C-alpha cells in the first residue's frame, strides 16, 4: 500500500480517496462474516455445477461421466423426487385437515403426530436425504424449546423426521398459506401476522404461553435469524431465550460433497433453490442432540452447538445477554 500511495499526486484531489475506499471494500468483501453467506467451495469437483465451472472438462472420460450424471439426476431422480414431494405435501394438507375435525384429546394428538411424521419422512425421501442422529437421549421434550443452527429451510424436514415440533413463523399466502392453515388445525403451531411479528412483546408472550403448557410440542427456533453456509455458527439473537423453559440445543451439519444444502436467498428464490436440491446427488446430514440447558445465556447454547459440530472457527463476540 505504501508503494501505491507514493505514486499518488502530491496535491490532494477528491478522487484520491477512491483508493482507500476500494481497499476498504475489498477488506469487507473478504472478511469472515461475509464469507459465511456464500456457498462453501469444495477441494475437488463433485460432478455438480456448484464449484468452479472449469471443473466440468478435465478429461474426456470425466466429461462422459458428468453427462451420464446429468441424465441420471434430471431424467431419473428428479421426476421421482417431484412425485414423492407432491405425495408428501398432499398427505400433509389432507391428513391435517381431517385430523383437525376431531375433538381435542389424546387420539387427535397421536394422529396429528403420525400425519406430520409420515409427511416429513416422505418429503425427506423426495430429497434423497440420508440422516444420522446422535445422542437421542437428549431429544427435545414437550414443553421445551429446540434451538439449532440454520442452513436451509429443509432444516425443519431434517429435524421433524425424528420427532414432531411446533413451528414458529409468519403467516403467508398462496400454497404456503394453505399448508400453514391445514397444519395449525391439527397441531398447535405458532403463526403470526406481519404486524404481530414486529411486536416483540406479543411474540414473546405467545411463545411463553405455549411453553407453559407442558403437553404441547417443543418449539423449534433458529436463533441465528438467517441461513449460514454450514461452515460456522453465527452469534445467536437473544429474543429466543427470553421465553424461559428448558432449552434443547441441536447441531446440524450437512456433507457438501453430495449436494449444497445452503440457501442463498439473495441469489436464488425458493423454486430455483428446491430445483437445485432435487437435482443434486443426495442430502447427507448429521444431527447431534446436545444436553438440555436452562441458563438464559445465548452464548452457552451457542458454544454447545459450535463445539459439537465439526466446523471451522466461528465468529465470536464478547457480548453476553
């Protein structure tokens, strides 16, 4: 920098500041936080197109294998996965709607959990998901709060394959709205209007009331607040820990060699993202259930998940809630 600065003119001009402006932007683009919001680069090509495009052609033999892989993924696996996804979502809407007409009792609760588990497991097969769960004795229990790192919207499907959760989110329209309305008829999910989401106290009070009922399903929350590329865990937001109750940390780690599960919402919409997921080789993921905690400190649960997941060093701060 000193050599380049020496080449600047002795007299100052406003354009001279552009050099420092450029250097500052380069530092921001290359910092560790920004890198957490871009897809992880692999050391070698996995016959997908998510890595360097030059890897497509290395030799004639590898190119032929890649073409065959495209045929298998798009012409064989993709139609089957679409079919399974349609069956799973249709079963969710129809099953939860029918269960919703039943009176509130233990039979309705059992049927609701059965419908949800069946649906999520069918959808997981539609993604060719291979899931391994560790330390199942620490699974979230009713009346608790499950917190996990967040990589993709299918984190919900991955966790719900091994147990039912109460979802928390904003009310949507269209197809998503139909699914939400059918789900809430049979299970106490917590959906908010857009105006309610801005009222922090209203959200906290509704979640606290849900946790207070020990017979209700554990609430599933992603306290990072956004999707991270699965190479680290960002600092948790404190709002999720103001509810009280027992907190069950869960660590999720995807294997990027078979498919990129990270959702870059600024680059891909939901439809194109699901298309990329369903045309990958598979979704391979490991899930660790960590010991439950009752301390109301964000960094405690954060460090539990960070230490349990074999990822690179995360961005730490000294701020403690």
